[in-house]
C-alpha cells in the first residue's frame, strides 16, 4: 500500500522539480498553477465532496477540539523554546512556531488522504484547513506584526486578517459546502460533475507545484534550530495529536489516523513565503526543505503501519 500511494506522489514531485530545474517550465508558471489549485481546483473538490455528505458524518466537534488544541499546544511550545531559550526576536519566534504547528494540508494532504480514503477525506481536510487558517495563520500574523510594532497589534491588522480569512477561496468553499449540508441543498448534477472534474485536478497539479517550488531551496542554513523545528513538525505534532485523540472514546479509528497523518505532513509553502517576508530567508527555506524530505519518510511509515 505504501508504494501504491507514495511512489506516484514522489514521481509527480520529481516531475515538477526537474521541469523547473531544466527550465522546461518557468517558475512563473508554477506560481500560476499554485493559484489555480488554491483558488479553483481545491475549492471545487471540497465543495463537491462536502455537499454530497450527510450532516452526521461532517459534524465532528471532537476533531476541532483535538486538532485545534494540539496545534495550539505545539505553537505555544515552539514559541517558548525559540523566544526564551534561543532568544529569537518576537517576529521570528512567531513565524517559526507556525512552521512547527501547521501542515501542508491543502496540497500534499489532499493528494495523500484522497488516495487513502477517497472523497471522505474532504471532511478531515476541511476541518483541518479551517483550524489552520482561523487559528495558526491568524495567530502567526498577529505575533509577527506585534514584533514589528513594539508589542502592539494594530486593529487594522486584525481587521485585515479577518477579511483575508473570509475571502479565502478554500474557506468559502467549505462554508458553501457546509451550508448545502445544513439546508439539505443538492447541487445540480451538471454542476456537480463540473466540480468533480475540477476537483480531480487538485492533487496531481498540487504535487507538481510542490516539486517545482523546491527548486532553489537548499540545506545551507541547517543548524540545531532548524533540526529542532522539523522535529517539532513531523514527530512531536503527530505524536501529540495521536495521544490527544486517545482521550476521547467516541473518536473513530479513521479520524485518529487521518488527523495524525495530516499532522505529520511537511510544513506548508506559505511558511517559506512568510519567512522570506519577515527576513528569515534561508532559515525558513532550509527547515521547509528538510521537513519535506523527512516528512515523506514519516508519512510512509504511518501508511505502512495503518493502511
């Protein structure tokens, strides 16, 4: 099973990498494909998959409690470590904490979990994406900006962060999908087929984009801080989520395994982008590169163990 899932993923990653490395595909094209996945195909997949589900299958407060609580625990632990032990700046500590507590759910998570459990994966993907956008991304931006403004977070930043979350195509698709479920609205067959066709492009294009995005990254800034950060993300976070799920007896085995697998994913591309925006550059990209390499090792082990 592990080869059936991981090998096609690795081939698509390598294809994207070599296409950009050889300049067969330009980096600007990769950015365009990334926008297509984020704004079109992934929202289409989530909307169609959610709208076809029943309410009792989607409503999972236990998942929110465990995954959200576990993510915040990891964020807080990483923040304290980098802020008070490594004496990093407030902004730097906030961004690094994001790398420790947020997964590449939209791109790699969609590909892997869909191959494992089919369209049912949309439920866990949607819940995780809501948690990551409403909690981790928002918290990271507030901490990072507070570091730039002497500990004060301006009301304008809070407003802009909320607006960005509300306008996020992925979040909007989840809201629309949940609305269809709550109000028992059925998407017309022709529209559902169109959404399904778009949704099927999300996984392969996302993996191709990830592979192409790795071009130019290196491990030249590798140090103890980077190694610890990657350890937080691909070892401590999935372990924390797995243990927390064990405290809730009503949690299904599928939910526990899916949540743990998503928690073990590499860091998201946005971590590298924010890292560069806030002056971390090679420090963020090195951790991102290392987490992508080692993350697939951990994920392969979990798939071999559970599936």
